[in-house]
C-alpha cells in the first residue's frame, strides 16, 4: 500500500475525525483506565452506526467546556498539532491533518537519499525578507490551468512552476529509479502522486528562484491535505485562482489533448479517475481557501482571453491593492463548480451545503436521477452482450459490466484488488458492499458525459438488487431477456465450437444454467412486483429482439 492508498482509506473511513473525538474524550475526562474508556467509546461508535457519525465532541460532556492545549508547548511539527487544534474553540467542520504514514510510504523501500528529509528542515524563503507573491492556480484536469498560469506569469513578470511538469520531468530523468517508476504508474492511472514527494519537488524548485518577485504555481494543491502541507512547509499563498469548467467540457479537452500531445495520464481510464478525484476534492478545497479569504473562481468554460481578463482583474485587486480597484469577478462563486444546467443557490452557506450534499455520499444518488439506469438480465446465452452493444450504439448509453469491472480490479495492485483476490482464492463471493463500491466509482466517473447506464448481468441476486436501490437508486426499467434452457444450451455449445469460450462443455453449461435459474427467480419476482420488469422474447432473431428492446427503452424517455 502506498501513501495515496492510505490517505484514501483514512479519509473514506473518517479515521481522523474518529481519533479527534476519542482524544477529546480522553482529555476531557482523563480516566484512570484509558483502555477501558476507549473500549466503551468504540462500543458507542458501533451504536451510532460507524466512524462517519462521530463528531469532535461525541465523547465530551454536554457543557463542552474548553479543553487545555494538547501539544503542551512541543515543537511545531508535533503529532498532536497535526491531529487536533491547540484549543477547544474549534468548529465541527474542520480539515484534519495526519503525519505521513511512513510504513506505507512509497519512500520506505526505495533508494531515496536524505535530500527530502533535509529540505523539510530548512526554510524555503529567507525569513528576513518578504517572500515573493504566491499565486496558486487550481481546477479540474483540462480547465486551462497551464495556459492561464503562463499568461499570469508573463503579464506580471512572475516565475512559473508547473507541478505536473516537475513530476513528469523527474520521472523521465530518473526512469531507472524504483520510486519514480512507481510514481509514474500512479500518475498514469489518474491518481495523485504521493504528497510528501510532491511537496519536496516544489520546495526544491522554489529554493532555486529565491529572488523572484512572484511565483505562479500551476496544478497544486489538489486536495485539502496538500493545501495544509503547502502552508505548513512553505507559506500561505497570496491568491488562489480556481478555474471552474463543466465536466463534459473537461473530458472533451482532455481527449483532444491526448490526441495532440500523447501524455501518459490522458488515457481514458486515467481521465475518468482524475475527473472523479477532482469532483470529490473540489468543494472542500474551495471552502478551505474561502475561509481564509484567498480564493476567486473564474468561469473557464469560455475563450482564453475572456478567462484571462477576469483573472487579471482579480490579481490586480488582490495582489496589488495600491492600484485603483478594477471591477470584475473577485470573490468565490461556488455556483461555477456545478455543471451547467444545475441550479445555483444565492446565499453562500446554502450553496456550500447544497454542493457538499452533491459531492458527498449522496452525490451519486442525486446525479443518477438525471440519467437513465437500465438493468439487463438473462441467462448465459440469452444475448445480453449483443443487445447491450446495440443499445450503446443507438442511445449513447454507458455499458457497465460487473464481471469486467471485477477482472479489472484483480489486475490492479490495490488494497481492494488484493481483498478481492483473497476472497476468490478462498472460494468466497465478492461481498455486495465491495461490488457496489466498484459500481459507484465507475458510474460517478461517467456522470455528466453519458445519457444513461446499462448494467449488464446485474443484479445476480436479490441482495444486490435491494442494496443498489438503497444506496444508489431504483432502475428505470429491468430488461429480462427470456430464453429457454434448450435454446441457451444450443447457443453456448455453438459458441464453444467456435472457440469463443472454453467453458462450453455440456456439464458446465448445465451447472451454469441451474445456478442462474436458482438466483434469478427471486430477482425477477422482486422487479415484477415493482412493475419495473419488461420481459423480452430472446429466442427470436437479433434484430427482432432489438426492436422489442428499443420499444421498452423508449418508454422511459
């Protein structure tokens, strides 16, 4: 596991929030038997429904009196400073810090020199002199960060740093280094490079240009944790420019760039992952800088010069206050973070609540209401794959095959992939919650760029149907390709003879059909009761079947 995996796990399971609550409880009550006290607290967590339900004051008395500082005057890089604030007066919604998890770090088993550790101990800028003006330019992949950053640097005579180029150059120059080979793989899949490595590269570059009047940093930070590290180890930026652009436009730009430049992180799978990471981190990051009064958002879904005109106005007003103020966009406008067509809320706090709702755990449920969700079920040999391909061509749906997704997970060296391999290796089925998590990741990455989803061969059992409906949404329609066992057996035997499948012995086909009928009956009854099941006679020709399928699909538009 690398540091990105660890960070994702900690954030997903709300571990920093849980630790914060436990430590506050310990400091408040100071029990003689802390182990017994913590055991009771963890039992309460189970009763509440999990760590995501824990607040900083869950284990503190109702009077919530102020707690004493936790760091006791220790060095500024102390662990407790990273986990909790230095007084009890802090709000519930916070941005918690955790120190690097070195045992999982990509640095731990490589030939890394002591350079990174030494750099961390030095001040980047001379403390006796004002540090250069720092402008951070952030936004989704393809929002035009590089173009606008270069324009800013050229107009104001600032130095320009592209964090992406820093990392790509390092990867190219140290291709034989195991650490950077691993980082190259991480970036190619659309994940963020390890935070400690990225910060070190930025610091090294900044220390090479100590006399600059100003510096524009393109593409950093990507999340709140990176923002905290930047402030802690370098400085607080003077301005953050957020380039907001519709998801569909971002994807189009990235695909065009991939054709023109051939960047390794512009492959389709990486693009989807990068867009998903951006959507998950955008609002918390914007809110963090908004609380500091540092951020402006600019509608980047326009011509380059129009975008730069708004940015110039903001830089003149924020960085050079002695100049006569210029009218224009100079405040955070979170409505730009929503794709076009979504309603904006006028009041900032209402906007924040709504956007957090969309980008949080209910985001997929809300967004899926705008898309069609179609389940295609049927036995092996009923023609599901063929009909799905034709539906994709006609309607522009996104094909989602749980079986293919599981195979992809097995091919990726990740915590989830390892867990799935272990389960299958012991003959166990993949749990419903893991399967739904994979489906959720895939479908989230396609939102805003598809007209609907075709889930091929899902659900396979009643539990999958119930959990999908509970955690995501009810399908618009369930297409049941009804075919007799005799016809399906004939088709599978024919397919086996054509060498398309190697599991086509009569005994194997018989077992597959028996398993299908046993699991399918309650699923079909479940959807028939809900009036969602559409039975298709799949024993006819492909075109005849497709005509009936299209009639059913047209009914949901």
